[in-house]
C-alpha cells in the first residue's frame, strides 16, 4: 500500500506544479493586454485631439484605466502562481479576487470620468472636426481591443482565471464604449446636433457602471468563500455515489474556491470494525477520483465510525445547497 499512497502524493504534487505552471503561462496574456492598452491609448488620444469630441476623449480616458488594470492583472497572476507556504497554506489564488475587485473599481472610475465629461460638454457643446480620420483611428483601436478582449475572456474561462476574464470583460466595455461613441459622434457630425455626442457618451457610461458592478459582485462572492458551482458539486457527488455502499456513506460536504483552485472537504462514515488501513485505502481512492475529475481540487477527508452518534454531531452546515440530504 505504500506504493499506492506514494503514487497519490506524487499525483498531488504534480497537480500543484501543473497549476503553478498554468498560472505562470497566463502572464503572457497580461502582457498582451498591456500592449493593447498602450496602442489604443495612443490612437484614441490622437483621434480625440483631431476631432475635439468629448466622446472620443472619454473613450481614451477609459483606455488609460485599461492600462492600469492590465498592470494589476500582471501583478495578480504572478502572486497567484506562487506555491503554498507556511503563511499561505492554501496558496495565493485569492489575490485574483482582489484584482477583479480593483478592475471593477477602475471601471467605475472610467465611467465617472465619462459621465462627468459628457454632462459638461452637453452644457457647453463644441463643434466637431476631422471626423473621418478620427473615426478611422478609433476604429483601429477598437478592433485591437475586440480581439484581445475576446481572447482574454476565452482563456480566462478555460483556465478558470477570474483575473484574465475580468480584464477581458473590461476591454469589452471599452469596445462597446468605442462603438457607442463612434455612432454618437458620427450622428452628431451629420445632423449638426453636437449635444448628441454627449448623450451617447453618457449612455455608454451607464452601461459601464453595470459591468463594473457585476465584477465587484463576483469578486466579493469569491472573497466570501462561496461554494463551488452546482456543476462542480454534481461531479463531486457523482464520485461519492460510486463509492457509497451499505457500509460506506458521506456527509459534511464543504466546498469553496480560491482563484482557479478548488477546495473540497467531507466526512467518510465507515464501520468502526474496519482497520485504519482499509479506511485509508478507501479515502485515497475517493480523493484521487475527485482530483482526477475536478482539476485543481484539493480534497480533505475525515474518517468516522458510522455507529457512533458523535459522528453526526460535528457537521456544521455544508450539506448541499441543492436540497440533497446531508448524508449521501
């Protein structure tokens, strides 16, 4: 049985190393986001200066926030890639929620600048100039953000990185901002009603507020140790159901996530007459099965005798949010 236990330990170490390697590999996407921000800031500032459009200026202001946010993302990914240590035995994955929270705050800052500037220009309209060139330059910057934003969202979801996903959504708000601004600026120029530039910029600012609030909500849930999604719970329960028998049952299932890491704990009820070795072999198999089907999962189990009433008194919540029984 020593070989079996050693194999499980090696699998866990390999999984932990693979998780760190994945986190480090994601840094290149943060650098991509930084590069995209520098390019779009340059293009949009040029467009804003050429056209004197408050909408294009607000669009450029949000791109500056994108650059700051991208730098935060890079720092967060580097910290998240650090291995667990004595002070952080569960790793550093939660830094990703702080990063997402910071991104949400940055989005609110960008929206505040846009809303304020749009109101000020609505009260004091100004004629627009060099519209063709300005819109063309802005369109190029928007295309850059669209490509990078969609890529970051895809990679973030694939690797369960809320940091990259949040940065991708941030870039997509910039894309919608640019689209709205181009439409508003174009209509304002064609109709001669220059206040339309400000109205569209204001509406886009409100949309950005909504996006920022969703990021803040998601990051807050992560910091509050919200349980794993129902899809993950179903995988865990499916594994436990395979090992359940007349002698074996489980209860006290608790889950949480920290960045792309998953944490699972539960109690294993077995006959008190079982040897320690037999119970140990069982939990090793169960833990390995869950870690295999649920990547980046760390599983902690506690064996208890099913005949002892005290085995059922130490469960504090957990159960399952889906209404399943506590013991399964």
